C-alpha cells in the first residue's frame, strides 16, 4: 500500500503520542484526518503541527463518545479511511472506576464498532501499555467479580487499560476488524529536542530530583521503568498498517537498555548538577509508607517492578523497516532538560532551554540567537524578565552561573560570559543589579564584540545594602524559606508580583542556590569590588545606558561620575524601585529599546538625563 493511497484517522490526536503520530504520518505522505471534540481543540492542534513543520493540516472530524454516532457530519469524510489509530483515553490517576471505564474501555468499543463499518479499512492500531498488554480476549466480557478485583488491585487507570486491551481484541475479532497493538513503556520527549508536555509518572520523579525533595531513591538494581522517545514510537506506529505480518500482533515498544530506576534518577541528578540521595529504599517499603511521606500516588506503585517484557518482535520489526532506536541516555537527558526548562508544566510556553557556554549549564529564555542578552539580578531569576523580553521582541534572558536554574558558580563568570558573547553573538548586554557587574566585566573583556551596554539598577552606583543583608547565614536562611508573597513585599512593597516571583522562590530552595545568592548579596557591599567596577566603567569605551528607578536613586558620587563620562546616558523611571522589570516592565523595555535605536552603529552616545 503506497502512502498516497493511505488515509489515516487519528483519535486522541491532541495528546502527546497523537500529535507526534500526526506529524510522522504527514512526513510519510499519508493523508490524515483527526477526530476532535471542538473547533478550539482542533485549532490548537493545527497551531502545534505548523510550529513543528507540518505543512498540511489534517482534516477536522467532530467526535462525541457520548453520542449514538461517534463521528458527526457527512460519512464521506471518513468512508475511505484505510487505517485508524486509537491514541484516545485518559492518562490520569485518581479517577473513579466509572470514569476510567468510560474514558478507556467504552471509547475502545465505540472505535472498533466504527472501524467495522469502513469498507477500505486495512488496520486499527491501538495504543495499550507495557504493563497491561497481552490480555486474554476470551474472558471478555468481564464478570463483576473480575472487574472488582482488578480495579481494587491496580487502581482505576491501570485496570481500565487492562480491560481495554482485552476488549479491543475481543470486539475487533468478533466484528472482523484487523488490528495491531502497541504497548509502549513510559513515553518521554522527542529524541532530538526532548519536547514533552506530559508530567505524570516518571516525570514527577525527575521533578523531585530537580527540586531536591526526594529523600531516597526508590527500588534496587532490578527495578525497571523503561522509556521510549515519543517520535520513535510514532514512527513505529506509522509502519504497522502496510505490513501484513503485523495483523493481530502486539508489540512492546521500549528501550531494553534503560538503566534501573535508581541509576536512572541518579544519572539525571548528576546531569542537573544537584545532590542525589545516596539511600535506596526497597519498593516493598515504599508501598507500606504513608503517601504524605513518599509523595507517590498509590496507582503508580505497580509500575515499580523488576519485570521484563517481550520486546523481540518489536526489535525485529524495527530492524526490518530500518528504524533504529535513538540513543536512550541522550534522549532521556534531553527530555530531562526540557522538563526542567519548562518547570515541569508550570511554564509550558515560550522558548526555554539549557545551553552550555564554556561548559557551564545555563538556562536561557527567549530567542537563541538574539543579540540582546539580559543578566538578571538578585534574588530573582530569568522568568521575572519575561514581560520585558517579550516587549523587546528579540532578546534572551540568561540566569547567571550558580543562580536561578543555571549551574556553575561565581568563579565561572568570566569564561562563561566570554564564551556566551563569542559563541552566540551577544552584542547588547543588559545587566540588572548584580547582573550589571557581570555585564560590565563581560563587556570590558570583549569591547570589540559588545556594541551596547545597559546597566539597570547597578548596585555599585547606589547606596550599600543594610548590615543585615551582609550577614550571609541569615540571608541564606531567609532566602531558602521566603515565599512569593513575602518576597514580593520585600522587593516591591506589595504582594502584587507574587506570581511572577513564584519560580524565583522555587529556585532559591534548590540545592545551594540560596547560599550562592546570599554570598553575592554580601559581596555586593564590598567596597573594593564596587571601586573596581566603577573603574571598569570609566575605562569602557562603548556606549553605556544606566537605568534606575526614581525610588532607588544613584548616589551623588555615582551621579558625578556618570556626568563626567560622555559615553553614558542615564534614564530615571518614575515610581520605580530596584526591580523595574517587575513593577514597570513596559517603561523599562521602552528605555532599553530606545537607547539602542538611537545608537545603532556608534561607540558614543548623546548625553541625556
């Protein structure tokens, strides 16, 4: 069967697997229709596909699993379908039995019935699961006792998937529908980009590793929670319908070389550059401990097993179709990076990633090749600059080494910033507070490459902080415990910016971030460093823009210094304090953009106040 003769109908196309499946089918030249619940859902799918290079939008069919007729509209829209892919269902823990059965069992039955009426149907491909596949269709329909025992033992989600696996086979065989089943393991992000928006299961364990809240690694050397990249799974599925040998066959699609669970988590922890628990806790003990202590949903515990799975047929099929499995460790770590960069679902949008200038793990927000680069201050992170970055249009914000979500430490600043400038084309450095020191040092090291320098609330030109902020143990303790509302009040005088500071307070609780921030805050009061920075400013030959809030002024001595430097422009934002990126993002963005627009190609600036 040629690709041009194929017409695929995808259920569950908006989910992680479904989206990548539509993408893979499109790349294979297969015509695609998707069953969607609403126009809004379909348009979100189309936008995602377009952003990922899909040049042909799938046809939109309306589906209602509660209606007598599964698909709405003219049958001409689907009567020539050659293959159906069922990626629909609910992947969610804590469902009731009835809810899970409606989502994962009744939906399967309805799709098989629809498939039985399609005259050109060549295959129904159903997504089951590595822990639930291989059920006996001869026991369908389940009696009440079997249903009760299965749901009590496994929980609603896994039990419904077990029942659905058996139901699919039994109903399809009864109605004469040719089927294939894929039993994927934990589906992780794209093997090339790590992209995923699914945060249940193993992703929750990675979140605990990132935040340092996992007290002990669960399992032992035999605990096997395998993974498979979503793009590999999608490509595998597209190859099933044209292959006659795959009819009435089930395939366990997973990476047999996935490390044992404790080793996998330790590997990710080292990649995240955070402390990894040394203690390992047996699964049997995890199951007996209270949920408030383990933080594990009871329904996930059945996945902590030493079982292995019959992958031979899937490996043979992939080899026969020249479909190599992507490197497991590389795929895993790219997924881990994507999860952390998007804060495990708390920051799903935007261009967020980790890079490694001079080998330092660095979080970036914004356009990867933007010439304007912002270094945030303390004790906040790159996310607090998101509104300013968006207003600027083409800019990126990077957490300094050792701060926010970045690795490294203060000692990495010089080599890191030099590499950042040289490797990524940073031409306009914007430094805020402590970031102003990093920006000035970087620009001074490479004045040939940095064309503009903007210093926002540069601490070395303002009054020294109070004595209490110079006492590192007290500051460290405060930063590790402060909540978003309290930090907002301290930085801006009110709680209005608590939401914008939520990720900053979360970062301060990670590993040694609060300690590094406290040391830097104390160092900011060191008169020798402040003197050295003022001297560096005198020597810097390029145009400099100093921006301060009216409520956080320059010292008289600093103002006299700036008045003596013809290359310096000063802008004062009315009503702003030390964090104008929080309180006055629009005015701050206008000031930054306006200065560079006035001095695009010169090393001197007209003096303004």
